[in-house]
C-alpha cells in the first residue's frame, strides 16, 4: 500500500507564526514582512522546491498572483480585526504524493485536487511541491498548500468564512484526496492503493508513527533525540516485533495445517485398509452361484417393557409385614421339639382297690417331729414348655389400621396447610388492592 498523508493546520499569530515566513519557507524564496520590516529568506533551500504555483478564484484580482503582495495583504487585513494579536492567518495543508508517479503526474494530481476542493470554494491556494529529503529512502514526495481563510471581493479580502473550519469538510477532503490518488494510480497502471482511514478503522494491527516536522527533523539530523523521534522509534520497534510474531504465527498455522492433512491422509489409508479386509472376508464367506444362500437369522422379538412398579402405602407394607411374621411364627411352631414320651414296657397289673378306712383327723404338727422328706424328682427328661410368642402382640396392636389412620391424619394436615397458604395469599391480595371505603 502506498503512503497516505493529509494534514491540516492553522498558521496563527498566537503561536508566533507569520504568513510571510510560511510562504517563504514553502516556496524557497526571499520575502519581506512589511508589518515588521523583517526579511524571511529561505532561498538557500530552493533546491528542494520542485514546483510552485498560485491558484486563485475567478473573481480574485490579479495582484493575488503575486506571492509577496498576497501574504502581506493577508497580514495587513488581520491588523484591522478585533483579535489581531491571536489572528488566524492561513490554513496549511500537507499532502503526500505516490512515489510511483512521475513529477509531471504529481503536478497534475495536486493542481486538479486543489482547484476542485479549495479554489472553487473561494480560497487562494499557494502550491509548493518538495523533493524527498536527502535522508531516507527517497520516497517522501510531498506538497504544501497554503490557503487563505477570508472571502474574496473585487478589491481584496472580506470576512472570515467559518464554514471552511467544519470537521465534516476536513473529513471530506481527506477522503477525496485518497480517491484522487487511487484513481491516478489505477490510470497509470499501478496496483498500489491508499486509504484515508486510520489503521484501527482499517483493521490493521500496527502502531502509527508521528510526523516529525522541520524542527524535530533538524534536531534528529544533528544527532539530538526528540520526543517524536523516540516515539517513532518505539513504534517502529514494536511494529517490527509484531511482524515477527505474526510471521511465526503464520508459519505455525501452516505447519499445523500440513500436520492435519498428513493425519487425514493416514486415517483415510487406514480406513481403506479396513474396508479392503472386510471386503475380502465378505467375499470369502459369501456363497457362490451353485450354493444356496443361508436363510437369514430370525430376529428375536423385542421384549415388552415391564410395567412401572407402584410404591405400596404404609398400610400395605404393614399388612405384608404381618403376613411375613405369621408365616415365620407358623414355621417356628412346626419345628418346635415335643417332650420325649416315656419308655414302653409291659403293662402293670392294676392293684386291688383298698378298703375304705375312715379318714383320720388331722393332727397338729409336732414341733419336735422331723420335717417331711421332699417330693421325689421324676426321672427322665424334663418337659419343655414354649414361651408365649412375642409376635402375637402384632395382632393385638392392629398396625395396619394405625398406619392407615396415620396417613389420613397426615393428609388432613396437608390440606389444612394448603388452606392456610390460600388464606394468606388472599389476605396479601386484599392488602395490595386500594380500599375505597377507607
């Protein structure tokens, strides 16, 4: 992309500037300031001035073609203004020129642009095209245009035209200068193009540099560092580092793309091998034309999904527990060992019935008599009696009925809670609504 530059600045007395000095510097001539009597001589740098010309509107007097009289009249007219100490004298425009074009093409490009955008609006334009400085790469072709800021009458200058100071007009000039350069580059067969937008608006990730100007450039040429020079050096170093990083990133992305292509090729080759192996097995197992094909295997019928299991209630669970306990109790009673029967022997004869004797009267126990002997202990195994089953309490408690009663109670509690919430919501709704009677 070719270099683009369009800068506009005001030549003002508040900055200690002079229209005579500005015109003499840009034209490389020797001019005299009639206000102060000072001589502004820049003829020593006339070698760098390649072309000068003054363009005037159609209604401008002929004396405005004279550079010395033109800018002295501008200075004199500002002496009659209300702010002569801080008067704005002229507008300075700096234009970069495409180094691809020749000197004659530069003159044609600048003159056409200045006439269409400045002179036709009523300004006087003092044009000076400068050669590239000896330092650098020789591509810094540029032009200076010094413009008047007052309207023109038949006898001289009138009032200031404030419409020329609008930012919208400046942006229009910047865009038109880019369009004219691109049109000239296309006309003469060059592919380079310029863009008036900032680097950020163009989407270019590069830090812009600052124009040095004549004073800073002179100091830099003398080996003295300036703030603008240091800033440009930092920007250039940062842009160079960023360019290297972008190059490394581009190389890495290219290498990654190559690795992806290589991996894809290897996968495709593996897939092709698999397909070839599967095709060979299929051809081997496929019956020939004389061999009947095997009937296809019958597909099993899909099973119906099981019905969803219903969760039993508390009463049903209690009833199930009771059934289980009854069954376990019955098994326990069935497996309980019974007492051993007495050994079988020959039947004993029945003794004869003794004669009835009169019952003797009970006698009072004698304290001196010995105690009676203890009852005899029966021989043989003792008889075991089963203790009462603790599971019999379940039948007496009736847990199933109690569980059902507990469920009904909980359900009633939930219904009461819902009713309370509804009553609370209704009360809040009544509080939110305005009470007309109140």
